[in-house]
C-alpha cells in the first residue's frame, strides 16, 4: 500500500506539471492562430494605393508573410506537441511515458514562444509600413508609436524572462536516495517480485 500510494502521489505531481505545459501551449496556439488569420487576410484583401514606393510595399507584405510563417509554425508545432504529448502521457505503454512527455514539452518552450513573439514583432512591423502607405501626415507619429510598442514589449518580456523564467526550477520528478543512487517514485511497480509471498505454505513451511 505504501508503494502504491507513493507512486500515485509522484504521478500526481508529474501530471500537474504536464497540465501546466498544456495550458501554456494552448494559450500560445490560440493567440498565434488569430495572428495567422489576421495577417493572411491582410495579404489577400488589403490593396496598396497606386504610386506607392516599391520599398514600402515590399516592407509591408514581407512583414505580413513572415508573421504568417512564424504563426503557422507555432500553431502547427504547438498543436502537434499538445496532442502527441498528451497521448503519450495517457496511453504510453512504458512506465516513464508521462515523464518523457513532460520532458519533450519543456524542451520545445523556447522555440515555440520565440516564434510566437517573432510573429507579433512582424505584425507590428507591418503596421508601421501600413502607416507610411495609407496614413499620410501622421505616418511618422504612428510608425514611431509602433516602434516604441515593439521596444517596450521586447524589454518587458526580456525583463520578465530574466527575473522569473531564467531561474533554476524543480521538475515534477519525485526521487529518493538509495545506496544504489536516486530512484524515481513514479517508476515503482507495487508487488513486483512478491508473488511468492502469496503462495500457500507447504509442509508447514512458508515459501518466501
């Protein structure tokens, strides 16, 4: 009973870590799906006025295209990671499948969140280009506003990462020390090797 309860508690902690990653990636995928749809819609339906310099046109559409690429990468890879990671954690035949799913989700967080923030940056870049294309006298003011917004966003994210995310973190692994090294409680298999204890006695002697 102690082994079963210990394994249940260890798996519960690991499950909370898995749910934490699933929630984060789900939020990121939702936001990037909006960015992807908005950018693609702008590419298809937004017309550039005649006589617009080719440099501004290239800046605008290139920024939108890069935004779509980064957002699509985040949505597709994030969705696959959520589905496959959850599947492995719940249905994996190996005893360490839950731990393996959590490790994969933890390894992908930098690339996925980096692509998501890149999509946001390119959307702001497209907004600055659009200001020069369509807003006339206030184009400089609006483009400077977009640049300031991008700078403040990047500075805030960097500050939060250095203050919060770039710290040593514990994992959901619950281990205890044995003479042979550390052992993960989630790998305990209760009653393995104890079938003989349940065997009937023979000749008055207990078989162990």
